C-alpha cells in the first residue's frame, strides 16, 4: 500500500481526472463519481501509476466513440448521450480490474501476476470498446458463431475484420503501457495483449448467446457481459502467471 503521506496527492489527482472526464463528457456525473472511488481503490492497493491504464482506456474509448459519429448515427448504432458513459458502464468495464487488484492483499500471490492480470482486465475492455466502436464503421458484420452468417452491424455477437484489427490495437496499447505503468516485465507484454484480445472474443460469444432478453433465456445485460469478458481472462492470467512464477 502506498505511503499514507501520498494520500492527499492521490485523492486530488483522481478527483482532477474524474472532473476532467465529466467536463469532456466522457462520463456523466454518477459515472465520474464511480470512477473516482474505483480509481481510489486501485491507486491505494496497486499504486497511483496503475491509474494510467484506466486513463488510457478512457481516452481510447472517447476517441473510438467519436470517430465516425455521423456514420454511426445514420446506422443507428451510435452511443446515446454523445457517448457519455454512466455508473453502470464504469462498473461493467472497471469492476474486474478493481477485483483483481485486491489480490495484492492475498499472501503468496506474486506481484507480477497481479500486474499482468490487472493489465489483462483493462486490455480486454479496451479491445472490446475499440472493436465495437470502430468495427461498426466496416458497414458489414458476421456472427461469431458458426456458420458465421451475415448479421446486422452493431448486433450482439457480430464481428468484422476492421473490428478485430481495432481490438488488437486496443489490447496492444494497454499491454505496452503496462510496462511503465504497473511494472510489467517486457518479456510478459504478450500476456495481457493475448488475454485482452481473447477477452474481446469472449464478449462477442457471450453477446451472441447470453446477452439480451431474459424472456428468451438470455439473462445477461451489456454491462454483465463486459464484466465477465474482462474478469475471466484476468483470472486466467492471475492463475497462470502465479503458477509460472
């Protein structure tokens, strides 16, 4: 845990980031408040520099959401409220990272495993957001499930080559940033990159099978899918790196 003397600096820094996110309409008021408390948890248990990955994810989300906004609106797939996210979105995309960082308090868990797992959780949501926001600009999509039939752009479980490329870029950006931000060894940079990209595929699979109308036997909402698709690869990385260390 960081030196208590740094707590005021940490609080001020996080408050400033939350206010900035609200000011640029990346988050609504409740979303900004949720991001502050989630960030505080991560900063206290991991370190203030760990917040850099969440800031990077937010920045990528804002840019990806606003790219091709007019085209997305014409297709009816643009995020509501100009892409401004709320508390459910913050928790759907950030809760897994918050849960993973709790492992810093578990005796016997190698710090490198927590760092890699945390990076994997953020990489997964970055990959998914990039795939969703950029992929719809491809103008066509196919189901991730066999026989890979053509589906409506923006539909749950729909994927495109452009979206997959964007997912890889998002995961790679977070994985590379994890080296200075959380102290991830360069030799392990591939771990969150692969885990993040695979997490995006898990998101699409869950979207195609379990996301939607409860009456149709699909019990998961969008944020539930985001949470699971980031938690599962992160836990896999935590276990795998721990065993290998």
